């Protein structure tokens, strides 16, 4: 089993009121088969045995589908690999002797709770504003009752892959939530079931996001480059179209 | 009409304003460049172009009013976006690397924009509101570019404008939702090409005028 020795520079912050600082922690004898979070577990085990406070970080499924984990590793959201969550990032991508800078997501709308844990409830507010279909479904219909072209279904599925991890906001030079928001708007706008509420949805979700203090999109494409689900900015363009349709084409204000 | 104001004050609404006025400026650049390139047919052709343009004075005044309105919207909205985007991340990462999405052109948009504003002010002072004794536009251009400092400023200015539109043109299409798997790759290339044409087309003029004078 190959092992590597690392030095971690981890953001430590006791709570929302604490200013926070970087702490240097040695991480010797890390197996290259470990995931990034398992590496943090090993470091935390040692800290606990030494009677020190372990590094707080968010995690849940550890198989890349829940959206809980995430941190900036050497300035990149979820680390250097493309299309990978932090839990699916393996230590074989690092070299012996590397120093890793580990910081929480940074945005006005995402407050640091403790160490690497950030409060992403702003995303919940955006979804609660309209990221759903409220029509009662009734009994199950025949599958061919509402025809949807294969390509459209695929595109909606691509958008629906968003796990709400927040890497788009963390990567965006403007801390904008456009990729996250557009994934949900685009997903539901592509589906016949989402059309009746399309105008209400895009207006309400955008208003909620603006109120949360996210920045404005400037088409830098950093979100697309770091999204663990590789969601494309074409969904942002669709959301912009939906907004235009809602503003000028619907009776809603 | 309050709904219109409300629609354009949202984050996407402000971007629409930037994109629409930006596309307006791109068309202006294309027309301005086409006119200026007449200098390559000689000073007579250049002067004739300028005279014919000024013969359409009411139309020119109307266009100037339009450009001024677009400039006010583009600058005011741009500065608002710049400020909001700056304050949307009060605490920054100690280390932040680009993930491969942004380019030199996209990352410098607010700064190139402000430089263009300064350049346009200078350009209006040197050409539009010039108080010299020169009678024709070619004489005016020759006397301005006799100063190497102006040649330098104009060359750098045109590189900056080229950089701004190289991201801006494509970006405006994306913002207005004009994204399509068949056309977007071409629009992205066209945007870079347009930036290059603007930089080279306008940027070469001072040197040619100096050579001809």
C-alpha cells in the first residue's frame, strides 16, 4: 500500500463570530487509496487522541450524490479533478510532500459555521421560492400520455443532476448562484409538467437569490469548470430566456 | 411601468441591459471601423467619407444621442455590477486559482471597460471637439498622430477595446439566452475574431496615417 506524507493548512474558525485562521497540521502516512474525506478522518482521529478539537467538515453519503461535502483545496472547489466531489477525490492525485490549503466556500450568502462547515440555507430559500412543481400528480398516467423527446429528457436530466453542493458559488469570481438556480429552472422548464408555473418560478427564484446577497453572473464559466456534476452554462442561457419570457411575455410582475 | 424598472433591476435584468447596450456598441464599432478603413484608399477617400457622413447631420445627431444613452446605461449598470460583485464575497480565500473557465478577456472586463471610458473621453477631445485650424479630418488625424504619445495611447486603447469585445460579444449572446448547440461554437469564435479585427483594424490606422502624412 502506497502512502504519502502531506502538510495541511486548514481554515480553523470556532464559530460565526470568531475571525478564524489557518492552522498547519501534519498528515503523515496517508494511503493513496483513501478519499480526501478519509484523509481528514485520519487527521481528526489523531487530533482527538491528542485531546484537540477535530476539524469540522460537512459530509454525508461519501459517494458523490448528496451534495454535503466540499471545500476549496489549493484554491479549487472540490480539489483539482474535474467532475468530482471532495468525497470522490482520491489521495492518489496528490504527491508525497505536498502542502494542501483547505478552506471553506467563500461568499457573502454562505456564512462559515465552523472550520470548513458553511451555512448553505440560502440555496434552500431559492428552491423554496419556486424550485418545484406544485400540481397534484393524481394517479400514475400511461408513460406515453405526455410525449417528451429523448434529447429534451436527457437535457432535463443533466440539469437535474445538480446536488446543490455550492461549488459553483465558491468558484464564481462574483459568488453568483446562477448555475445552481439555472439548473433547477432549466430542468423544470424543459418538462411539460414544469411549464404551467415556469414564469412564476423564474421570477420568484431570481428574487430570492438576489435577496440572499449572491453576486451577478458575468459569464466567466468558472462554475461550469468546477461543477462536480458538470452542469453546463447553457442552462444559464435557458434561465435567461425563461426570465425574458416571464418578464415580457407573461402577465406576472 | 414599475414592472419594467423592477425587471431590469434584478441581477439578470441588469445583465440584459449590459448585453443589449454592448451589442449596440459592437454594431457602432463595426460601422465606425468600416468608415475609418476608407483611409486605406487614400486621404481623399477618407475626407470624402467624413464629409458625406457630416452631410447627414440630423441623422448623426440622432445616432449620437442613442450612443450617449447607451453609454450612460452601460457605464452606470457596469459600475453597479462591479460594486455588487466585489461585495458579494467579503472574506476571500487565501489561495484562489482559476479552474479553466475564465480568460484574460473575461477576467478584466470591469478594468478594460473603465480604460475604454477614459480612452473615449480623450478620443472625443482630440477629434470631435478639436479646436485646431485643420480643415479636413485627414489633416486633423495627421496632426494628432504627429505626436508619438498619441500613437501609443491609441494603439494600447485599441488593444483594450479588442480585449473587451472579444469576451463581450459572445457574453451578450449568452446573457440574452441566445445559446444553441449549432450556433454557439461559431459565436464564440466570431467574438474572438471580432476582437482581433477591432484591435488590428483600428490599431493599424495611426501608423498608416503617420506613414502617409
